[in-house]
C-alpha cells in the first residue's frame, strides 16, 4: 500500500523532464560540437528513452495482469 500511484507518476514525469532537458541542452550545444560527438550523445539519449519505454511497458503489463 506504500506504493502510491501519484508517487509513481511523479517519478515518471521527473524522468521525462530530465530526459527532455538533457536533449534540449545537447541540441543547443550541437552547433558547437563535432558531428560524431553529437551523434554519440543522441544515441545515448535515445537509448535512455528506449530503456524507459520498455520498463514502463513492462510495468503496465504487470499492473493490468493483476
């Protein structure tokens, strides 16, 4: 009972805000970085978001199966 849905939603929103902030910072500096560095950073952010998506999807499947 300690796992409040609002707490879970806050963590999700915080994660998304952090990801978007990081992506915005990287896009802002992309004009000043070499292309390979920008591509590596974009791949890291995309991987981070993919892991988040898969974790959330698995969590939703667990919640609906109960």
